C-alpha cells in the first residue's frame, strides 16, 4: 500500500492511481453533508435549483461537527456512517461528485457508481473526531443553517489522514 499527499483538486486526475488500502493525506476544500442536508440537496436537484456548492469534482465529508470552541477552527469532526447516504450517492456521483469521506461499508449501487464515475470513497477513523479537527483549518456554514451541526459547511483540510476504502477500479477494503 502507498501513501499519497493530495489536494482535493488533484483527486479528479489521481483517482485512478489510488488503490483500496492506500493512505491519503488530503488537503483542500471539502464540504460536509449528512442525512438531512442530502435530502435538501436532492430536493434542490428535483426542483432544478442551484446547489450550495459545485458538485462537479467536489469532495463530501459525512460529518456533523460539534460546536466550535473559542480559538479553534472547528469542534470535534469525526465521520458518520456512510451507508445512511447510499440512497443519494449514485445520483451525486453521476453529477460529478469525485470523493466521499465517511466510515463503514457502502451498497453495491454506490460501489458501481464509484467505478462508473471514476470516483473514490475514503474512510476516516471513527471515534477520533477531536484529533481529526486538528487537520481542519477553517469552517464556514454555506447552506441550511437551520440544520445546526448537519448544515452544509465548507471546510479546508490540511493533511487530513484517510484510507482508500473503495477505489475506482472496484477494489473494496471491506471485501
């Protein structure tokens, strides 16, 4: 297994080089979205409305950060169970989503969409949200503020440690 230091903007071009089990230190812009935000994003798509961020080439982290303590960019920010977003993910991948970050296995439909769209699914370490937050340099709510911790946020990662769980060739760490 290899270790890659990548910026989110490089993921579109480097996804084919990643293999399940590789380690990634990810930097760049990542958006948070959990269940409630995904539901609203899908409604925006259905309505033909603009999304809160450009989905093409984007990276989504399935996380709902805790409130931000004074002097920090963000509170604890660990991954949530990705399978809860499986009904939404194929559509978003088909629209250009390049990277999903979370924890746990994904459905066959999501795995097929990852391969079809040459995307990648990365896993973060569950239970280490306080440690993960040290790799986030900024946090800005950009949509659905009324959802609190589940609002869509724009994060900036700096060397956020991840593991390739499902690669664009169909390699699956869970298998």
